[in-house]
């Protein structure tokens, strides 16, 4: 098939191609909801051997929730509830959400639903995103159940787009199957920074997040942390350089020659 000469295309077509290319090459960053709106359907893939999946899903949801501008006639503070749906298999692998461990502005707003099967969880998730009284919907499903096929994923995407309620679905020990989710993440725990006064104490949570598919964003890998309750991100290379620098500084401090 012969290739079209770009010089023969109308200027409007070239502008559309340039605009589309710029949008696809745009990088994701925290606080993006303030300009582009929240991600309405996201999937987070994580292992059951760590709690990174639900933690990052909640961090992403809260980042969008806190940065989405409020419209005219709306209260300055979003007081809507949050729906959290889990299958029994997901609870068995990762446990229930701990209300005391949630952010203070969210502890009294969570409505928890325990579903026996994936079909029941998908029904609850779809009904949740249809209800505008929810700020966002969280879901946790283990493995690759037959009920969660592309058709079911498409139904969730359409419902979230139509009603404007974001959905963050955690896929525990799952393969990357077909999905219509707007953003798809692969999450794993990363080394924490050493405490200043006690290097042996546990550090703040750190996650390695790979955005391997997104509508309107280029793929990439980030190191996610929380800075004073806000989501922060740096590139994996920057974080690796920082870890090496801290490790080197620690060795120099530990083996520094003592003066007589």
C-alpha cells in the first residue's frame, strides 16, 4: 500500500496529528486531575504477597479526589461516601481495609461490600459507579475470573464515563488480560528511605509503579511516595540514584576514620 505524502495533507490534518501525538506523549504526574479531570476507570495489578495494590489504588484515588476542581453550586469540600468492594478470595489473600489506618477525612465515609463471587463484585461495582453519591469506587478481585472479561470491563468503563464516578479496580495475582480500562498499572513495593534518627526503624511506604497502558498518556515508570499526606512521584532513575547516594553516604559515615 503506497504511503501518503505528508505535504499533500491539509494543514488542519497535520495539526490534528500533532495535537494527538502531543497528548499521547504527555506524562502522567500527581495532581493531573486538576487539569484533565480524574481517571474514571483504572486497573492496578499487584501481588498478594504485599499490600501495595490497595495502597496505591487508594493513593491514586485520593490524589484525583483532592485535586478535582469543584463546580459551581457544589460545596467546597466533597463529603460523599466511598464504596469499597472485595471478593471473599481477595479478603483471604490481602485482608479487609482497616478503618483506623485510613486517612482521617475518609474513615467515616467507607461503605464496605463483601462479595462471594466475582459476578457479585462486578454487579456491586457497576451499581456503585452509577451512583453519583459516591466520590469514587474501590474494588479488589483475585485472579482472572471468567466473569471479568472484556465485555464486563467495557460495561464498567461506560458506566464510569457516563456518571463521572471514578473506579479503581485492584487485580490481585492476575494476568494482563483484555480490558477497556483507561489506565493500567503494575505495582510493586520499593525500598524505603532510612529514618534520620533511627535507620533500623521502618520507613515510609514506597512503591514502584509502571503505567503500561493509558489513554492519553505515554507509558512510564515512577517511584511513588507520600509527602505530608500528598502523593509524590519521581522517575525510577532518579530514585535509584538517590538510593545509591544514601547507601554510599551511610557507608562513609559508618566507616569514617576516627581521629586520635
